[in-house]
């Protein structure tokens, strides 16, 4: 088991991203501790994906700093690349390759070969319930199966830090529950997970959540503590009240 503790593994300070006249992210600050699940939640166009892309080194900030696993992404991004797993919202799979071929390709990129790669693929087939479609090309798979395959490719090198952008979109409720069970198992082994979602109900599974609106976090805390501040209402109601300015905490 990887050691758990309060060490900060993701630190974003004063992040800002501007596209022409559009301010996508502004004054974004966040800290995520090792061995925890942190959820960024908010409506479409809130800035979740842009913030995530800056924290994975896929997008250079207009201003601000990001440190991941103790390294400044502006200067040391290569030092964290093989230690993190990134699942983008737009799935980065090869549609003309089979599910197995995609896993073999992404495993090879991470240095897996031969029996070690086959063993890991077998583990992920079972874990992600991919046994049936493994020989079918990605373009023929259902949306839910495609997302399961994308997550399997993200996990193939057993990363210590996961960035997941809308990982449960298009997945049926039964498998969503099993997926969250796996996320919790990963957390308990010391893996840190930062994920985005617009499903407020599933954010109850996170140790901490940040509610985003117009490119910044407007409220942050443990789910139970946030609900308690607003007289025990649901997280969705909390977010609506804060976003619309129609309620205040106790």
C-alpha cells in the first residue's frame, strides 16, 4: 500500500486562461492531498475541463502556477508524465483498432511488453468488464463500453495520480456504482484522483469537492459539511443556491 498522508500532490495557484475575449478560467486555486478523491463539479462551460487540462500540462496557463507531485509543470512536466493517468472528456482512442489493440498500444507507450503487458490487459478486461468486446473495433462499441475502455487505457500503467474528465458520462447506473467502488479501492491504496462531473449526487463519494462557476471555484469543502451549512439540503440544491445567490450558509 502506498503511504497516505496530507502531502499536497496537486497545487494550483492563481490559474487563469484566456482565449481571445473569453476568460475560461480565472483566479483558480486548488490543493489536493495524496490518497484522496477530489471532485470538480459545475455546469457545462464552467471551466472544469480547461482547469483540468492546465493541471495535466496539456494547456499552458495564461497566468498562475501548477505543481504536480512536487514539480512545477512549467519547467518539469516530463518528470510527472509517466506517474499520472489522464482520461480526457473526448476519448483518445483509435476507432479503427480493436479494444485489445488499443490496450496493447497504450501499454507499449508506457514501456509494457510481453507477459507483463498481457497480464495487465487481462486484469483490466476483468476489472472493466471488457471480455466480450475485446476483439471488436472501437467504432463498433457502445458509448458505455468505450468509456470503460478509455479508463482501462488510462489505468494500464498503474499511475499514482489520476485526472478523469467526466469519467461516468454514458455509463449505466449499475456500472457507475462499481466504478466508484474501484475509485475508492484505488484511493485506499494511496492513489490520488481528481475528477470532473456535473452529477452532484456522485460527488458524495469524494473527500472534498469544489463547485465551479464562470471559471472559478465558488464553494469548496467536504460534501457533508457543505450540506450541513445549508441545513442539510442536497449538494445539487447547495450549488443552485450559491450559483444563483439565493441562499447563504449558516
